[in-house]
């Protein structure tokens, strides 16, 4: 039978119970509710996806796709049934295919192994390695089936690039050059993928909200005409949409503090 990785130890493996993912044991007792515990788990695993993606040299969009695949999958199944880190590895592998940045399973497994064991050597191509590889590939098929093979997504990135160029042309160029609005906006967008907000809100709305928050944070004012700048750039967005997305993002930052 195939085995899967657990975050505590790459060598500590659990048997699959007839499914292409790993059945998990009972969670440790703590004071969190089940919902809060799941949110924390997903936050940590998405951070794992992002850090692993950087080490694998993945571009931002494939990493975003991996996170969306992960969140979509766990909208269909319970996190208590399938090992989230195995699902994350399979989502990284699948995202590379979807976004045409193909990754070798060996590279993914070794980078993930180093994530949990920073001082260890790469895994040998022995039975354990091939079991892990089989688990990743089998879990990829499970993700595809759960999502009905709908694995291509629109991301906010292309919208944000357009919005940044448009707003930059409107504001005072000295104010723009003195403040890292663009860099901050991209960082805020990346952080959105730590939680389900990246699949609950429209990509155009996320792009607008992150830019709105960055401008507000640095006190950069956009000249007001008959309509607000965000209404000109995205006609179907409302202030309520912006506030909801910012609230969700701030909640993620609060979750980050609890996960460290």
C-alpha cells in the first residue's frame, strides 16, 4: 500500500485505507473549535504551499492555482479524512501541469522533505520514496475527480496589473514613487490565498480591494471624479464588497498571529 507524508516526520507514515489520500488519526485535544482548528490547518498548509513553491521556483500564478485547488478540494471533503499536506503536494504537482510549469515529483517530494527536516539529505530512491510518489500521483487523481476536472481558474493577478497601471497614471507621481503601493498590493494579494477568501470572492473584486487597502495604508489619494476610481475600473463592485474582502484579509492576519 502507498503511504503519505505527515508534517511531524517524513519517516512517520500512515497507511492508506483504500483511498488515494491518507486517512488521518484523531486530532489532539485543544481548546479550539473544530471550525477554528480547520481554518488554522488550512492557513498553515497554504503557507507550506507558498514556501515550497518558492523553493521549487514556481511563478506566482501556479502557486495561486495550487492554493485554489487545495481550498476547492476541502470544500468538497473534510480535512479530518485526508492528510492536508499530501493534498497540498498533489495540488502543487497538478498546478504545475495546469499552468504549464511542469515539476518533477522527485523535486516536490525532496523539497517538502527538507521543509520538515531542514538538515536532512534528499531521500534515496528506495521503497519509501516510491510509496510517497505513488501517494502524490493517486491523490492528484482524487483531486481531479472531486473537482470534476475543473482545474483552470481566473486569478486577480491580471486584473491587478491593469488596475495598478491605471491608478498610477492618476495619482501624484512623487507620492507614488515614495510609497511601495505596488509591492504592498502584490503582497496583500498573495496573502489572500492563505484562506478561502480567494475562492469566495470574484478575482476583480480581490484585486480592487487589495489595491484600495494599500492606497489607504500609505495615505495615497486618488483624484475623485463623478465616480470613485474603483467604480470606474470595476463596474459591479460596491463599497460593501471592498469592506468584506478587507475584513476577511484582516481576519487572516489575526489567524497568522495565532498560528505562529
